[in-house]
C-alpha cells in the first residue's frame, strides 16, 4: 500500500492518523460513520497530488480500528509486515514521531489534551493537515491549530460526572436526544477529539432542553439518527451505586478506561466516593462493542487490553450470578446480555435493561427490552 518512514526525512513526509481517516464521515461514502479502509487511499492520493509521488508516510492506528473495519485483512497485512504501527491509543506515537522526525501530521484531531506535553504543536501549526470534499474530490487543507490557554486546557480535560446529563428515556424530547448522534464543534474540547467527530458519552441537557457537550458545555451539533443503540451501565461493585452510563452503538468499539487522555469512555469522574474503586481500572482497560452478525442477531463482545488488575465476567444463570471468571487478555469474549463484567475487581459494567432502536428518517428511538443472547456461556471465547 505504501512505504513507511525511514531515516531520510523529506520536506513533505507525513505521519497519518489512520483511525481518524478511516472513521471520517467527510470522506466517501459521505455521512457513513463506520470505518472504511479505502478512505485512507483517498487521503494519501490527495497528499501525493500536492507534494509528489516521492513523499513517504508513516501509518499509525488505534488497535481498536480493526474490530469495526470493512477490510481488516489489509489492516492486518500492513501491521504484520511493519508498514502499519498499532497502539491502544495512537496519539502519543503520532506526536512523538512528528516532533522527533519533523514529520507533517494528517489528522482531524487538535490534540488539546496533549498540549502541555507537546508545546511544539502550537508553535508549528503548519505541520498539521486535514481533509475535505470539494466538487467530489478530496482536498488537503490546514487543520487550523490555534492557541489554547491553560484555563481552556484544564477545562477541556476535566472529567465530568455524566449523571448530571439528566436524560430521561420517558421524556419524548429526551428520547429524540438519545436517538441522535452528536458532535462537539469546539476545536479546543477534548471530548470533541475522543471518537472521530462523534460524542461517545451522553450529552448534557439543560432544563430548557438545550443539548450541550459534557466537557466544554458548548452547544452540540446534531448529525442525524444513530445506528441501533444500547446503553452500558457502570456501577461501584461494593455498593451497587451507579457511576455513569454511556451509549454503545452497534459495530462501534469503545475503549473503557481511566484518564482524560483516553480515546473512549473515561470512568474517572469527579465523584470522590468512587475514586478509590475507579483507580483500580487501567487507563486502557477494556474494549467493548455490540457486534451485528449478518443482520440476523447481535452479541456483546469484550477484550481485556492487558489491564493491570484484570477483567472478569459473571455469568447470569437465570437465578443468580455464577462465580467470576477472568477474561484472558487480548482475547475476544462473548458476553451474555444479562452477564456483567468486573473491571479491576471494583467496578461492574453491564447492559441496561433497555436499548434504543432508530429507524430510517427518524431520530426518536423506541425503548425495547434487551433480549437475552443465548449461548454466551457455551461459546465464551472467540479467537482474536
């Protein structure tokens, strides 16, 4: 597909945020919010058109990308021969390569949460490039890095207690909010950079019904109806108290962990009563998603990402939970709809009793009971 970076750095050699590119709904098929591998070729072709066929690039991707990608064989082939570098979260490697080797960066991420560790970002805005569609063609353009004050950075990386969203599924207006995909357009907001132009957590809703970003409290942009949607509930294991809830969209893997820099769901909120428990959750602890099998059935899948304190699953027997069984690291494990995961021995993660289904042309979901997915106990582990 392309050549990786070597020691001879050219003027326009670049490091590419592959996950960001593949997930981008700005690229064909436009509006589709699932990752497509051919989007990468479109962006690389546009870069070569500007700077010549001799430019070289380093491809870096989040390891969760392969779980939802339309062409995982190409991803795995490049990864296995060393042409694609893979990390649980690619941002640190992308920025380190760009800084140390003088590479340009092709991304839509403004890396606000990395500004304290990488002050060179604001001193070199010309190094950052994104893409757009103009007259049916992919165009490369400046990303538009701007200065972020210390106050802005602090506010952006501050974790919020998402129970303050005050969303109620029995409220008709709130049901529309639940069934809508949202984007934060504030380029200085960490929440905006967490998941490829899409808000991963539930938005904040004011008493007047205004939909806000839970991090920067700016109004959100509605992007249209979500794909079939479930809700995950995170609880303090000892007390059973709820810590937070977040949406799980079908075929969209979500990383769950602790810390503001995580590209996923951050469990480290501002509730002191849960802080000790959440501290046992690793920064990149778990990858979880709802998998659609040929449109016929669905199942929940989880992968422990090598967490320090481990992940276990408690199977629901029909009357009670069975004894916890550890998840093998880096292996896909099928989770029954009534099972629950235990993160670090202190935090439970389970599906809520409802999921939300959207239909073409509508943004209001219907609340339905989550069906029990049989066979999880008999087919607990999938090679991965």
